[in-house]
C-alpha cells in the first residue's frame, strides 16, 4: 500500500483546494445561481462539491495506516455509492421537469448526467474490485478520481465563467 501513499496525498490536497474554488465560485455568483429556476445550477454546484468531497474522503480514508484490505474496499465502496446515489438523486429531481427545461439546456444536462456516471461508477467498481481482487482494484479508483476531478472542474467553470455570459 506504500506505493499508493503519494497518489492519495496528492489527490486529497488537490480535492481540498478545488473544493475551496467551487465554494468561492458559488459565493461570488450565488444570486445568479439561485435566481435561474430550471437551469439546474444549484444542482450543478452540489454535484461539483460531492464529486470533490468523494475524492477527498476516499483519499483521506485510504491514507489511514494499518487497515485491512477489506476495510479499504468497504470504505471505497461506501464513498462511491454515497456519491453516486446523491448525484443521481439531484439529477433525477432535475430531469423530472424535462418538459420545462429550455431546449438549449437539454444537451448540457445530458452531458452533465453522462459525466456524473463516468465519474462515480469507477469508484463503486473500485470498491467491489478491492473487496474481490485486492489492491489491483485501486486502479479503478484512479479513473474515478480523475474523472470526478475533471467533471467537477467543468462544473466549476460553468459556475465561475459561463454563468456570467
């Protein structure tokens, strides 16, 4: 597990800093985010935070020394399932109003839903893989963390820049 230590240190630091960036973006544009009903911007902000907090939480938990492989797999699985369930709930609530969503926002919503799936499912798979095959299952977590970070940065860009266009 020592060979993973630097990776989890780097991902926890990056996720912590990027979470702060999302908070700043939301704070700066809070009025615009809240006052655009049907845009899904509040959900998008929550999704960015959830993705980054999942990366941060998994990284911190995996840095705890002396854990069994079963405990590590269980931790990754719980973090992945929690992030997946939370994001899917946000998106289902938004998609329920599909007919009220402006046609120009439907394609970005589909992209957002797709990115969320690509970001969270590898973490769930990693938890299952660690529980069944051992440390090699952590390679799935790398994919989940990279995609989660990229999707959260895409959301942060919208909350910081695109919202002001």
